[in-house]
C-alpha cells in the first residue's frame, strides 16, 4: 500500500510527500505537517505504512477543519486520524 501522490481537500489538491527526518522551523521532529500556502502534506518517511496513513488522515483532518475555520485541538485531530483509519481498515473500505 503506497501513499497517494495527491489528495483533494475541499476541492483543493495537495501534493503528498514522504520526507526523511521531517522537522519544523525549530528543528523539532515531526510525523507530518500540512502547508496551506504551498498545498503540500509532508509525512515522515521512516514509519510503518499504517502510521503513514494515520498521519495522512491527521493532516487531512487539519485541512478540513482549517478550511471550515473551525477551531480544533491536537488531541481531537489525533483521535479522528486514528479512528477513521481504523474504521476504514476494519471494515475493508480501504484502497490498495
């Protein structure tokens, strides 16, 4: 199972990239990040495939909530990322 090259969030296409040693501007390690200006989602390359998809869902949820201007907390986004991925996998609704 490979990550998609692009995803569409609210009609806006984001490119999805795997990056080794993904870090923020403070040099802190990141598992994933969405950049609304560059329309990219970056995922840490050195993770299991399951974790990559969980993080992808996490960043997509950030994108959806950001477009809707809905304030949100990181723990809610993390819970939804794990929950959606788990639901899709358990119910065999996952793409190959």
